[in-house]
């Protein structure tokens, strides 16, 4: 027998715990107490056990959902903390820079005498010449020195919910192990331009993008080091706190999808202090210049592996955005 009951002591004995829920086990032993309804009692015991198991499973699923929600909220709170901490760092550096500039201006005031402006020569008269249509303005990159921040504190954008209403944070599925990526060498590693002359080059665009990021974060070359010429590093820059920044520079509107090289994907997966930075509007006249800083990008963006790694959802990521515009 799989199960038996000692009614005098009120004890149920089973050979294994599985017999507790079987009709032929504990169900039959209990049913022996009801001679006129043994079959019905045994079946009722099995149904009761089945309902109890379903209820326990439902509770477990509910607890699992609660844990997923708590994990998601904790991750969002951690990203919010990092973005606010980054903003506080920027505000402190900007305040210190303004104080130093004010002290320097107060101690060095000099008068500048401008030379007289020569009068314009009289117009030359002659046969009328049809006006020449104005040439199209040359394409050029924005001048970071002429840019000013619309909001020096930037804007924190929340994680955009999915169609189901739940935030779109997700895991990259990458399990970091021992890193094979190189460590940043001492000093800077600034790439040199070797391509034929164009209105502007990709290297020049990247350099302007890095200067715009430095302006947004109120940093200098020493705080945010340019490491673009160090191949295989998986990041374009590193700051004094050993946080890595991968820059994606665009001449016009901000995209929602960018490509990461395998090294950049690995750096983002292995380093918790990794920022994906999207800089857009770098060609003069194409629109506002924008700097979007995304912490933990692989936990927020949708990853689609290819020869590189495509990450989608840039505009809906939990990030800090700085808008800049040219002085007129």
C-alpha cells in the first residue's frame, strides 16, 4: 500500500510524498472511512489536491511577477540615481568654472582702442549687370565654442513604456567573464586624419561631437580623455572616474537605432560605468544640437546581433539629454 491511516492517533502514513495527492493513495485511505461513498470521497480528495496545487502555483507566479517588478523598479531607480549624480557633477564643475572666470575677469581689465573704420568708396557707375544668384552656403560643422546650453542642467527622460504598458528594460543575455579587452593607456590617443579633403571628415565630426559632450558636461581634455585612436578598446573616451563613454555622432537628426562593434558591446556588458552617448545635429543649420547620455544601455535597448550589434530604442531610453544652440 502507498498510504494508510491510523485513525486512533489521527496519523496518515505514506511511502512517498507523491502518494498524498493520488486518488489511489491517500484518497483511497480516507475514502475507507466512508463505506457508502468511497469512490466519491476518493475523487473529491484528488480534486481538492489538484485545486490546492493550482493555487500554490498561482501564488508562486504572483510572487515571481512581484520580484520581476521589484527588480525593474530597482534598476530604474539606480539609473535615475546615476543620471542625477552625473547632473550634480556637471553643475558643480560649471559653478567652479564660472567662479574662476569671474575672478580672472576682475583682476585683468584692459582698455581696447579700435582703429577708425575707413569710409566706403563711392559706387562705380556703368552698364547694369544682372544680379548673380547667391551661392548655396557651404556645409560646415557647428562651432562648439559658439554653442550655448539651452538648459545647463539637461533633461532626464524616463524609460518609455512598451505597448503593453510595461517599461521596455531587458537583459542583453550576455554573461561577462574575464575581460579580453585592453585597458586604456596613459595619456590620450587622438586619431589623425588621412583621407582626402572634403567639406568635413568623419574624424572632424567625431572631434566636434566630443567637444560638444565636454561642453555639455563642463569638462576639459584632462577630465574626459579622447581615446578614439586606441583600437579595440570598446569606447571613445574615459573620464577621471574610469567611466567609459562610447560616442555616436550624427550630422542631422537623432536616430533611434545605432550599431555597436563587438568590442563596444563587450565593454558595455562588462563595465557598469558605461555610457552610450548620442550626439546629433552636428552640421550647421540641420537643427538643434543634442547630447543624449544613456547609462546601462544593454539593459534598456533592444539588441539585434549581426556582424555588429544593433541596439534600438534610443529615443525611449532612460537618459539625460542636453540641448545646445548656436549664438546668433
